[in-house]
């Protein structure tokens, strides 16, 4: 499949939708001279990125109030951090993407990578990965569903992870403790530690505003972290302290 043609077709679908307010699979299949299966995949991808709503037999434009909610949910600063983190991924890498709002921004950056193997413990991320045009090999941890983190946790998930070796782990956090490492509100930290154990490189993605939050649960010690990707608002003193722990710090542009 030609990626450029696919992107052009999807752009044309959105343009047509903005003109008409709704489109049908039959209509799009005839217009673009492609299969209904391909059109349905286009609509699924466009819905995942918040550009339309699928309906039986086609799709409709997103109401303004829904668009506003979607835009608010995807913080531009998190997307900037995800774009910086994605530059660390090479073709054919075997990666883990942990559940989380910041790590979810990484998914849309994966279409430029080839031959990836991606493990996740999040159903939301798994569905988004499944819709990617380049179709990386998708692995799920399984395990016990944790409604707090909206992810799978527990011993089964840990056992599955220990069956593999990965090049990189991409994981978020609720806070940064300059002395200890990353912290979390979630008391279930066992899976995070196993994810780090089975990964050659551990990449933490989080916003600088999480510095100094008083959170009791240590998730990953600095000795277990390879790279911190955050935004350029992280104070220089904090950058120096974290770097002294042997962690590479990448500062993405801060976007409001």
C-alpha cells in the first residue's frame, strides 16, 4: 500500500465530510476506487485521531462540542513530548508502551517506523496500534484488569513480560522525586518494575510540572531509568540533578 496515497485519500475523506456532514462507505469506495474494507479502515483510523465519528454504513462529522472535548483531552505539550520520544525508536525495535495519557501520544508517531514489535498492557493503546497503517506486531500482557490505571496488571502480566526481551520501555509517571526517581499514585508498581527489567532502555515520558509532587509510591528508581523526556520548562537545576543520576534528559518544546 502506498502510504502517500493513503494519507491523501484520508485527507480527501475529511474534506468531503466537512462539506457534506456525512459520508457512506459505498460512496467513498466508488469515489476512490478502492475496497470497502480499506475505506472502513480509513474511517477507523480517522475516528481514533478524533477527526470523525463512525456510524452504520459510514461516518459523520464531529459536533463542535465533541471536538472541543477531544482537543482538550490531548494536551499539546504531551504530544510534543511524545514526538521527541518517538525519535528514539528505530525500525524493527521491540518496544513496550505502558498505559497512560502521555504515552498514548506516542502511538500516532509509530506510522513512520517499520517492522516494530509493540507490547502494551492497555486495551486503548492496543486498539490504536491495531489501526496503524504499518501494522506492527502487537502483543498484549493480559492479566488482571485494574480500573484505576485502566490497564492489565498482576502476576500473569508479569510472567508474560518475562517471556520476552525488549529494546525499549516507554512509561509515564505521576511525579518526579529528584532524590529517588519517578513516583505514582498507583500502589501496583510491580508490573512497571518488570517492564524495566526486561527492557534494554527505559524511557520515562512526563511533563515538567510533575516535579516535586509529594507522592509516596516509588515507581522506578533513577538507577532503572535510561532517558527522561520532558518539556523545556524543567528547571536547569533539576536537569543537572537528574543527569548526575546517569539519566539522559531530553527537553521537548513546551506547547500551550
